[in-house]
C-alpha cells in the first residue's frame, strides 16, 4: 500500500538591497513524497511566491502576491461544469421529446 506524505512550509528568500530599501521575499514550499511497496520513493515539490516585505526609511510594508493561477483555474473549472450541465440538460430534453 502506498504511503503519501506532504509537508508545507514558508521559507524566506535572500534579502535584496536597492539603495536604502531592503526587500525580503517569501515562498510557500509544498513537498510530497509517495513510497510504494517495492521500496521506491517518488518526490516532488511546488514552490509559489506569497509575499514581499519592504523595509525602508518610511517603515515596513508587506505586499501579498495573489495566486492568479489558482483563480483562473477555478474559473475554468466552473465554466467547464456549466458547459457539461447545459449539454446534459439538452441531451435529456431531446430524449424526453423523442420518447413522446
């Protein structure tokens, strides 16, 4: 039986200096590991930027990085579901009319 392990952590990147400002990026790292009964292990990782902290003479600012890929995929999935429901409804109505 396969064993599936995942781990998620937030990792700070290397600070970047631009004149009198410092930028500290951070990423969300998700690792997955699947072990099989034949002592084989498959590993994978997903890295996604999540934020940047700006430290400057005016103070600190935090900027979130939106997950636009997830948002677009959710919209595409909703559209696909709507197309499937409309298509199924048309087929169902056509069959109901044909049986009369």
